[in-house]
C-alpha cells in the first residue's frame, strides 16, 4: 500500500548548507519536468483505493466480462444488439466514456510508491500511458453509422432492424461497422490494470493464478477464434469466383456444409438464417478442435476459412506450448516445496536423534511442522 509523502518543514536556520529534505532518502526527485516538492492535493480528486473507485472498478469488471463474451458474437455471428440489449450496450459505451473522464480525477501511485494527488501530474501520467488505448476502444463508429443510416429508432425497438435492406453503399458501411466493433475488445486490456491494482487481495491463491489465467485465456480464445471463423466464412468475405463455385455446388463453406441443404434450390442455407446457438456451438467445436490440432481443415472451402484456420493453428500451437510451460512450472514448484519440506523433516529427525530429545517432546514438534508444511516455517530452525 502506497503511503503519502510528507515533506518536512524547512529549517530557516539550516537552509544554507542544505536541510533535512535535501539529504533525506525519501526526498522527492524531479521527474518529467514537474516539481515534485509540491504534491498538494487538488479538489475533487479520488483516491485510487477509495470505496468509490473500488465500486466503480467492480462494475467495470462485470462489464468487461460482458464485452469479452458479447463482442465476438456481435462481430463473428453477425448478431446485432436490438431492443433492450441495444440500450444496454449503449449505456455500457457511455460508461467507458465516463471512465476516461474519471481517470483524470483519480490519483495514482508512482514508481516510488508515492501517492500522487496532483491534477496536472495525474493528467500527464494518464495521457502518456493508457489514454490512447482507452480512447480508441470507445470510438462510437458503429453508433455513427447507425444514426447516419437512420436506424437508431428501429435498433432500439424490440423488433430491431434485421429486416431492413439497403443498397451497396449501406452494405459496405455495415461491413465496416462489423469490423470496427473489434476495437471494443481493446477494453479488455483494462483487465491487466485491474489485476495489478488489486493483486494484493489474491496473494493467498497466487500460486494457482498462472494456471487459472491459462484456463480463462483458453476459454476466451476458443470463443474469439470460433466467432471470427464465422466472420471469415461468411459471404461478406468471399470472392466473386468463390460465390460462383458455391452456387454451382462445386465448393461448400464449412458452416453451411453442416446445416440442412435447401432441397428445392439445391443451395446451402445461409449460415445467417440458422438460429444463433446452433451456429455458436459449431464454431466453438471448430475452434477447439483446430486450436488443439485435432483438425477440421480438410473441409474448408474458401480462402477466408483457410487463412483463418492457418492463424488459429499457429496461435493454438504457441498457446499450447506456453500452457504446458506454465503447468510444468507449477508442478515443479510444488515438487520443490515438498522436497524442501521433507528435507527439513529429515534434518529435524537427525537433530532430535543426535541430541536424544525425549519422545514426549518429539511428537508436538513433528505435529507442528506437519501442520504448517510451509517453507517459511522451516526457516525457523
């Protein structure tokens, strides 16, 4: 926990040869052209560990879970928010916009663990670190396109705008908006900041954090890569030649190959016409089997599908190696702890045997060390 820097009052009688502040180990050092000798608090600033900021961060953690799950579905499976969900996601966007403003009013702890509550220094620190990433993640590009297309009212309605049609220009804008939604995933970088800020609360389970992160990461990346596979498999990212081959029945996209064919036109049912959850389960199956190198690439037909499969296999193999490394490290660390414990117990037995420690005294000592079984207690001997 950072502590406030309290500066001693200057001694007028001792100012000539340099007072206590000049020679103190805690004396502030000038940095970035800002005089740190004046760390007086500005009004309307919030402590980074205050209850208000903690509650705000708690809400942010919940919203980040929603963003991590929903945005890939919105982009990959082309499921726009409608009705209540449209209003909800609009409010979420507004929340993250306000979060940028809130960050300019929240103090921080510098590299020397000093609490900075100066408005100019807070602004400079935020502008030179996370401001650009946060700003890009809240750009309302999708909302601008919806409003410019005159679909804001119907998007907020319960029926939505799925039945609305448009010309080539509108379709191109919809395609751009679909890709621009991916920028919202930059908000997930806030997870690292939240974890670093509140990591002291998880010290007791820190030894399991690495494996837990790998499991959560695997779930998220399977979700992300599966949804984006549906994006690159869609008709929006096919060449004219591939569309002609599909119409003639020469090739068949992966998703449409797994759904019922239209018996009249002998043409695959468009994936977008299939309910959401069957499509979602198929792409999750594809992502999990591809990332674990089981395969599914033999039935890929379009260049978009094959290209994304290559990226998925490459990423999956790297992530698999990293995960194995983390698991091996955790097992090795646990083995070292057990070995250190048993070595200490052997040394304890040898010590008691050589010094003829009576049995009534041995048993409580052995029981103490067996109950602790923590390396820090072994250092007491």
